[in-house]
C-alpha cells in the first residue's frame, strides 16, 4: 500500500523539521507493508533497495555465519529506522531483519532518500543524528560484551528496563531464549545469571521480574557513569 501523500511523515518524530518538498517526495515513493511473525524484511548480504522504517511491532537483527546458528545482534522496537548505514552507502546489509512481533513498516526507496539528501540539509542532519545514535548503541553493546560478565549484562538490562518503565516490578518484553541471545548468552547461561541475581534481591516469576533493591543491582551492573569510567586513561592535553 502506498503512502497517500497526506502528510503522514510529518507525524513521525523521525522526520521532524524536514522540508515540505522532501516530505512529499519521500511519501510519493514510499509503501506500507505488514509482516507476520517470523517474516524476513531484509536478508544479510543483500543490497538494500529501500530504507525500512519500523512503525509497529518489533524485529530482531540476526547475524548469520555459515557454520553456526544465527545470533541475535539486537532487538528493535517501533518506531525506528533500520539499516540506515547500508542504505546511505549502498553496501550490503550486515544483518537479517526478522519479525518478532507482527510488524508494520514503510519502505522508502533508496534512490528517493539519496535525491532528498542532496537538496535538504535538515534531512541529512537528521539522518546523521540517527546514525550517530545507532553507532553509540553498537559501541555500548561491544562494551557490554567485553567488560561485563553474563550476570552483569542481565543486571544492566534489568536496570535499564526498570528505569524506562519507572517500576521495580517489570515484565520481560521478549521470551527468555531470545533475550539470552540478545545479551550474548546461551539459555543455560541465562538461567545461571538469574540465579546469581537472587543475591541482589532479584526474583523472577515466569516473565515477571521483581527487583527488591534497585541500587544494589545498579551497583552490581556497573552501568555507564563514574563507576564505569574511573579507571579509564586521562585525556591527552
């Protein structure tokens, strides 16, 4: 289904401040798509012909290696732009996008994106800002994997989830097997990590997690901040 040009993109914070001409051009070429659970939106290694914008649902980004099972690089929830870097550079997409919860996307042809970028500085700045945010997220994941144990990674995830929800009783948004893969663990390691966190007053009942002492858990997780950075080298001056 095509976007009708009625200013739909103006309602999306992702496109705030973009010139009317660019909005009209993007909408005139864009198409809505709905995908069921398990559907593949883009496959690793393919050359992207369109920029997917996830409007509803959630997807997993899978890294596929020939001799191993796919690994979950990230889980993305709406609203978010997917595979922005390869669309801008015309490089092959680095991960497979597979639907976790039924999803709605709008697909914007790569050629339309490139044409608008050449004439709209606001659009270029907006996409660069999004690209920078995605890069920061990737660096955070690498730090997480290299500097935290499995149980600390789970603790950090629960701390972030609790802060986002403003609650000390939270429900895991995905099944434990999927979440384990996202955090770089096997299901068995995930279960052991949950057992370890009982020491920090974390109790689980199915998909519901009760955090008894939030500050104690936060300290154990070593989140970004003074605790994380106290041993980093001094800046050169």
